[in-house]
C-alpha cells in the first residue's frame, strides 16, 4: 500500500505528526510495535504523574490534622496505586486510538525498518512492505543500561519496572537525579520506602539553577531521604538473601549501601538501532540522527523527530518538532524551534520548572544581568495550601530588559512556566510583563513579584 506520509513510532512526536499530516490532507499511516502513545503515554509522562498524584494524596492524608481534618490508619497501597496508574495509561492509549480513527489514519502494528527513502518493511505475523513519499522516524528512546549495574528487571530495574512493582520495597537506591530519578525517589520515599538518591554531579537536578537544586535537596532530606552527590555506583552485588549490595564511590572513599531494589535512572538512549539507517545511508552522530531545522535527514524523503535527534529529550519537544516537520513538508514555512526557550519540568514535591538561562549560565556568557526572586513563604496562596517551600527566580538582561530565563520551585510551578515561555517567545520586556495584572491569590502572581523584585519594586518580596 502507498501513502503520502508514514510515521514510525506513535509517541508524542509520532502521533502528533500523524494527526497534523491528516489535518493537512495527507494520506497517513503510523507504525507502532507496542502501544499507541509510545513510552510517554504508557510508561513515562502520564502513568508516572498518576503515581505521583497518589503519593501526594497519601501525604495529605497522613498530614490531615494540619488542615483540620481527622484521619486515622492511613496506609499506602502500592498495588492500588499501580492499578490506578495503569488505568490512566490505558485510557490515554484509547484516546490516541480514537484520534487515529477520527482522522482516518491507518495504524500498522509491527516493527518497522527502512528499506529505502520511500519504502519500509513492517514485521508482525508476516513481513509487509509499504511505500510513502515521506517517512518520519519517531522511534523514541529507552532506559540506558550501565555496565556497573546491568538491569535484570527484578533487582536492578529501569523506569518501566519501577512503576509496576508488585510489592513495595522497604529500601531502594535510585541512581541519577534527573527528572526520572528525582520523581521516583520522591514517590517511593513519600509512600514509606527508605530511598538513597545517588548523583554523580556535585548537586541533584544538576541542569537546574543551583538554588533550585539546594532547595529540592533540603526538601528531600526533610522527608527522610538520603542524598549522595559527587558519587558514582561502582558495582551492585545481589546477595543470597536477595539484597542489593551497592558499592558507591564518594569523595571520602567507598561506601556500601544495602537495598531491596536499585533503580537505574541515569538517562535514556535513542532507538536508532536496527531501523535501517545504515542501509539507507541516513547520517547519525553519537547515536542520534542528524537533521536540519525542519527535521530533514541527508536522505530526501526521510525525516526524524523526538528523542532520536539532537535536542532536549522531552515529550513536548517531540510534539512541537512533529508540527514543524509536517508543516514544512506541506510548504507552510514554519518557524524553526528556539531550543533555548524550551520549558523543563520535574514533578516532585515541590515541583521544578525552568526555561532559558540560569543566573550562572548568563554570567558565564558575559551578560549584564539583574535577578529578581519571590519566595513562596510570602505567597498567600502557598501559605493557605500549607506548602511554603520554593521560589520564583527571574534573570533579566540589564541592557535590553529582556527576560533571559526563569527558575521556579514550589507548588504548581509546572503550570506557571508557560507565562515566561510565552513572554520570551513574544520578545516582551520584563516591564511589559510586569504591567499585566496577575490574579490574587495565586501562585502565578509570584512571577510578577519576582520581576518586580528585580527592580526593587516588589510589594510582598
């Protein structure tokens, strides 16, 4: 069968590309070897947020007295939390299936491989060849396996196993404190597992502003978590009793930590193997596909988006790349993505959100900056909610009054960062954003207060 566009992979890059292609009148098919929605909807973004919501509910119930609510015998039931999480994922999967049906997109089940610039082979019960004028690769990524702790799926696990454990471990070592590691560390610590978080870099969430990192680390420790930075896992031995004996190298020497489970959260690697890149001559660099601003590879008719191209490995990035890619195929001349204005979010408690330059990075680049910060403890809404940890911090260019970046940590900040992303996208000045009226009481007015603080005008800061 022949199509205008075939997309390989149905994650937030692939299925968005398919829908946009169908909207623009292309005869479209999408190939998926597992579940529609890819890792994000089935094993990543969505089901993890369901687990985190369960942890938050348990935390509130456990501290109900602080809110004037009497509750007793509150227990965390991991099996029920997992069941709810899987139900959420299943519903989202069905939602993507409905989108495919609504937009008349053919769904092809199986494992795809490029044969040429216009042909793919899909292997299911049998092998079938499909043709298309344009082929978009959106094959995503998988958990990175480290030689010092090879995953066995039982004692040394990745993120997929971490969200479907049948029993709650009494102790866990989480290796890597990026978004995935920090979120799982928070989840398991909150429901009662003793977590040790190990980070190779000098601070956790190392890509974030330094003050953000220290605030999250303080909150984690307050919650009883053990945090080890400047540390690396040298090896993991599983004892006869089923315990994981983790050898960790620190600045003070080797330290051994015992735990029921080790979660490897050291990152992901792209799914670029065995998809026909070499056979078709598609250029790669450090395991990723090389593309231009419109996601065209060096082979005419083949495109790539999402985690398999250079850029932030984030669901919303893949979705935006999908739109730009398909719009460019249609000849609509879309604007290339500004990768310096991509929001990053970590859904711990407190949450983290950021975009643009941190204060340190801006100064490294020699920019003349002023910073403004609004502490959550001064927020009426945060006080009413009972969560006063956190702040909003903005970085402003003194010479142009443009917002260079923003770092937030606190309740609801993942819902607030879009304000800054939009302001930067529209090239607004800090003073133009300040002039907008913020609703009260909200956490979001912290953005206005932080901007005002940069100029010594904050009322509540």
